[in-house]
C-alpha cells in the first residue's frame, strides 16, 4: 500500500516538472522571436536627417540582375554593398558605411535595397537605420523585392553609418547600392561664340545646382549662371582661350565626354622680341588670347600677312615678310594679330631694316 502511494506521488512530481519545463521553453522561443533592442549608434556628424521619398518598384518590375543594358547605362553606381546574408533564423545586425566623396553631396542620389533576388530568399522582417535614425522597414517594401529611397541633399561628405537588422531563414539575402542618373552633354548653342555671348549647353540629368554642375572651356572654369536638368547657361571669363577648345561638363565627380567648340576671344598683343630686325627674320609676338591652332591666327606686319611657324595661347612665332626688302628701312611698323577673325587690341611696333636689335630694354643712344 505504501509503495503504491509513493509511486503515485513520484508521478505527480514528474508531471509538474515536465509542465514547468514546457512553460520555460515556450517563454524562451517567444523571447527569441521578438526584435533585439540594438543600441542606437551616435548620429554621424555628416548626416542631415532626410524625409526620404519612398518609391517602391512597380509590380512585375525586373530585379537589377535582369535589367536591360540601356537601363544600366542610365545610372551610375557610386557605391554598392556586399550581400548581407542571414546565418540563423533569429534577429541579426550588420553595420556598413555610405561614403560620400566631395562634389557628390549635391547630385541626385537614390539608395536602392534588394531583398532576395537572384533566386535567394527574402528576409521576413527588416529594420534599417542611417546614422542612428530610422530609414526604412519591411513595410516600406510593400511586398516587392525592391525599395528605392531618395537621398538627394540628405547626406553629406564622409562616412555615414548604415545599420541593418534582419530576421529570416538562413540564406536570406539583402544588398544595397547608391546610384545617380548618368549625366550627358549633347550639344552647345552656339558652337562658335565670343566671350560676351550667351552660351547654352544641352543635355540631360544635370544636377540642377551650380555647385554640382561645373564647366570648363580649354581647361579654364566658366560660371554656370543657370542650371536645369536639361540645360546649363554659361558666363565666360576673359581668361578663356580662343580657338578650337574642349568644353567639358562635370556633374559631381563624373566627367561628360568633351564637346568641341570654337571661342572667338579677342586677342591682345603686348610685345615683340626684337626692336629692329631684317626682312625674312623670325620674330615672336607676345600677348594672350591666341588660338593654339595656327590656322586660326593671322599676324599682320604693316598690313602684310606673315608666315606663322608655331603658336601657343600667349605667343606666336612668325617670319617678317620678304616683301619689306624693297621698302626698308621702315620705322614703327604696327603688328596686329587676328584670331578667328577678331582683331587684337594693344599696340606693338617693329623697326624693319638690315640691322638686328633684340628687344632687351631701352637701346643705347
């Protein structure tokens, strides 16, 4: 009888212990399924809190790996991540950095996340923070694998911390990339212009900000007075070299292919390397605003065209015409340079005789 009572009590204790163990196990599983409370990192000093415009991909949109070649050409990838892959069915956390280079902070920016893709599984839940502030969650994907966030003017130069918290089966995959539309300069109107003319550059995907849209002509920067998505209006400076030059548009760090233009800059003559020389002798005329293409320039000595042998933007080497043999000596013969048909300003003269005197200062009396 006592043995039967003892056996009954043991069974009751066993059942009680088993019930307690099941309760504890259920509590542990419930806790593991709740999001981990990750410590918020200190906001980046480079980050300006955005109000991101969330644009989800349309239904049926192809993932990035299946886009056409033309679509790829229309966007420049500024930065992309390595795949973020889940290793366990529990909340995990990954830290990465978006690095903005100088001149990129004012251009159009799109941050694209791809959840799954390429046959990989999607994360069941996601929480994304930028510089410690909430940026997006799984709800923003709205059932799509793609999420596009507009970060234009929302992130500054330097590193900004990007934190991803994800929950999904082992092998779930997430990747991101930062892109900007590829700028294209298609033409210049007019293609031949003077320094005082209004010059318009046509194209597409300009940044619409003078701070990000930069233009050089012949290597010299010019002022962008108006910037739109498809055109830039320029104001030329007096130091723009004349002649055939390369006009180059820079949007952020991206350099558009050069466009050939012709600048009708007014040249200026300042001196000549001889005070006195003979017909047929070489001379060098100094100044600035000359075309570096010899055929764009003409040197007139006393109204007679001289043979040009070499040119730079600030000097022209030529020979005194032999026709002066029958008329020399001549004193104070004017030298004029025409560049692309524009006559030079400044006054330079040359004495022509059979005596050669270098221009090395005031001659002896």
